C-alpha cells in the first residue's frame, strides 16, 4: 500500500499565499517567501487536523452520553412495566363525579317536592 501524501486544498494554498505576501519584508527573496508560504500551509493543515480531532472526540462523547441516557431510560421504563402506575386522586378526577351526584340529588329532591 502506498501512502497518499496529504495535499493541501486550493483554498489553503491561496490563503497561505495571501498571508505570505502580506507579511513579506522588503528585500526578501521569492524562495524565502515560498518557504514561509509552505510553513503557513503546514500550520493551517495542522490546525484543521486538530479541529477535526476535537470534533470527533466531542461527537464520540455526545453519542456515548446519548447511549447512557437511553440505557437509563430503558431501565426506568422497564421498572414501570412491572407494576402499573398509580394515579394520584386529585380534585380534577373527583369533580365530575361529585357534580353528577349533586345533580341527581337535586333532581330527586325537586321531584319529591313537586308531587
């Protein structure tokens, strides 16, 4: 297998060339400018490698935390499947039944006094 030499992208080359031209000193030869340009290209390539590495590590941590969260959620839901959930008795549940009972009592009372 032959290793493919990493060639910088056109954008990287253009950016390095622009930076090298901008920092060029009077009396500096073209060879010196090209060496500076190559150094800038290497620096940009190294920066991009580090950023990709950081992004991969962050993505791995994010995926792992999602897996952990899903695993804990699965454990919690499996615990609830064993026993039925208990509904708390609240006024919202009892209110309709109380109103129905009161209306029937009122109706029966009305019928008794009407006769």
